[in-house]
C-alpha cells in the first residue's frame, strides 16, 4: 500500500551515503529467499547513476509457484549438490547480469578468473554452461526452494542433469498455461527470430546472420516481441524465462530455415 514515500526515502538515503541497492517484490512472505536472491543479483547491476535497480524477473516469480514444490526442490538440490554457496552466488550473478565481464565487475574479480571458474563449474555440473537451455534450467535450479530433509526420496540411480527437466515439472497444465500466456500469439517470424536470438545469448549480429536478415530488421522484430510479451528483454532472467516458455509451447522446430520469405532476404508475412 506504499504510495512511493518509502522508496523516495530510500532513494535519498542511498544518494546521501553513496549506497547501491537491488529491489525485488512484492512477493508472498514464503518466497522471501527468492526475493532476497533477486534483490542481491539486481544490486550487482546498480551504478552511481542508477543506485536502485529493480529485479525485473517477474516471470520467474510467476512461474516458480506453479511448479510442484517437492519434485522441483529435489531436482534442484540434486543438480546443485556439487556446488558450494560461493559457487552458486557466482553463477547467479553471472546469469543475472548476462555476461562474464559484468559479473566480474560485480564480484570484484577479473574476467579471466570468472571464465576459469565457470569452466570448472561446468565440469562439476557435467553440463555445457554456454548452452542457452542449460543456463535457463540452471537459473531455475538456483531459484528453487530448499529441499526438505527427505533422503529417502533421492534416486541415486538417476542423477539429475541440467540438460533436461524431470517429467512433471514444466510439462504440467499450469506451466503450459503460463507459457502460453507469455509467448502465445507470437507471429511465426517473431517466434523464430526470438528463439534464434535467445539461442545466441541475446547477440544480435550472429542471430541476424543465421536468420539471413539485416540487424536492423531483427532489432525491430525484437522490439515487437518485447511489446507483445510486455517484458524487459534486456533483463537476463526474463530472457531465460522466455526461453523456457518458448520450449514449453513448441509444436515444431523453431528453425531459422523455416522463416517465410519471398525472394532474397525479403520477409513475407503469413
């Protein structure tokens, strides 16, 4: 019910004392750990010119309550078991900031050190952390609730992997409804372009080259995607959420070769 007075007060305090902050919420009290992680990650994007950064990852906050808590927590706990809290923090900052150089600046490390540590974590997790789907699944795991102390529920014969999600997690009716609500209605060319761009980790030049369209054309399409989704695609967590939603609603290959054309590089609207 705050009308902005509290935020204005916090803003003045942060200016006066040169503080940087991240802000998350509103979320239910039960999701305080998620809100705290969001705020901590958002704080790493703060600068003296923008001292309070909101965590725009509203999609994650909407998705995680839809996932069945027990299997979600067990899967995340099994996936993250090889990692220390420091490892998890580094990965969260990297995924939240969207790049190794920005993560290095936020953590006070060199970019080379961050790259080396992520390579080591890739080995520990037995996964290609440069893969867009693996990154989306990893972010989902890092944001999961803590697993209950139920050692009997762990299946030692089926080690959890980041490449795939366990059955019954994201393929439920509730999750599909969330995904359709997020990316449903995207025109075919926008869906293909958005999928390709996300697979290239939000790099426009290589995505445009694979799509065989001009970078300006792709930039215009991404603007249309952002307007349709009503999400900030500049936020790395929102991109991960969008990637999950596109995969959950896929009915065929979102292949750049399937982009409808009419001669050369001219796009033909379906």
